[in-house]
C-alpha cells in the first residue's frame, strides 16, 4: 500500500532502539534528495518511502502465515517496524508529508493489517503494492489477475481508508494520483478515471507501486536481481520479463503509457517495488523516481515548487 500523510497527523512513533547507538540521530537512515518543479502554489516537501514488508502474524492465525512470519522476518531483517518508525520520526521534523508507494505488508494477516491501522489510521492516502494482495505467497497457487484480487479486495478496502484502485489528493495545487498497477497492468476503468483527473487542469504526480519501466530502470532492476552483465561493463537487456513485459504487451497499459508520455500535466512519477533507488527521464515533462526498500531504512526527500 502507499500513503500520503500530513506529518502533523502522524502518531505511533515509539522510542528508538539501540541499533547504531553510538551514531548520530538519523545516521541509520539512507536518504536521497530530489526536486520536482510541478507548478505548486506554495513550496512543500515529502519523504517518499516504499516496501516496508511487515511480516507479522498472531499465534492463532493460519499455520502457513506463521511459517511465512518465521521465514520472511529473516528475509527482511526483523527491523521493518523500526525502519518505519524512524522514517515517520524524521518526516515529522523535516518535511510536510510522508508518501508510501506500496508493499507496506508482505502478505495478508490480521497482525499485518493491524500494523497498517496502527501507523496510518484514517489519515492514509495512497495506493497498494502486489504484496497487499498476497494471501500465502508461494504456499498457494495464485494467478496475478483481477480474479485473484477479487478474492480479498474487500479485506484490503476495509483496512485502507482510500480507493485502492485510484485515488487523488491535491497538495498546494499539485494533484497526487495513485493507481493500482501491482501486476504491471492498469484497467480501462482506471484509465478513464485518470483522464478525469487530467480534466481538473492541475499538475499531476503519479504514484504507483510498480515503476513504469524505461530501459534504464528495467536494466538497473534486472542487473540488481539477476546480475546481468560483467563487472565494470555495461549490460544488455536480453528480455523484458514479468510486469515489464506486461506493460509492453497489454494493449490498455501500453496505450496508457504512451499517452502519459505526451501528457504535459504529468510532472513526475514516484514508485517502489524494485528495492533499489534509481531515476530516469520518463517524458519531456516528467522524471520517474524509484525508491529503495524502507525495510533497509531507505527513502528519498522530494521538494516541490
């Protein structure tokens, strides 16, 4: 999931633990800095984070969820909640809003949904990630499509107080539009609703979980995950796989991306999913900024003018 939250409304910032106890107050956070000239009526700033991957489950929950808790907590290091608390605390002192672009939870569990409510409550605005839809991850057979989403869409909608398909929030004249693109595609209904947002005539920042892949962003992602290419040499994109392939081949999604590249009101794209921080030019008017995993204390501050 993701959220754009007024920093003044944030709660639940517990005291810090002793990790890096001898370092400065914020030295375990890894932050990048960027700026978007969006035509705001008044300058403001956000902290953009993504991919916290909470891995909690109560003892009474399905044994598969307890198995996932043990395995995936080791995968993500067990300090995910601590990383989110650090990010929230830093945001309260340094920016106006906190934006989360998906995978706050690693899979669906009562405990994970309770963590969502603990930290975001009714102030949450945003989109969701692919892991928000995951019920048991690899422990069940699942197909990444709308039918699979329909199985638990009501649970997600009940946990997150915003429209999980598409939502918008105007901040100082800038329209933040978030969309569910968690499996790489968008639907005709979402495209129609996005065009309705464009008709408002405001500059737009599109917030999604899965990046709208450019060759650079896709190449960086595959080199990180697959080790494409040799040390000190450039790498070649041999194939566009998974969600990147869907963006190219699904006609609704492909046409939407081509439309976005010509939309002058689009001023920026914010995304996560890849667990790396990378950016690239998306269109003549918009850069795309992908942020690394919050579970590793990563984030990026973006100022708007």
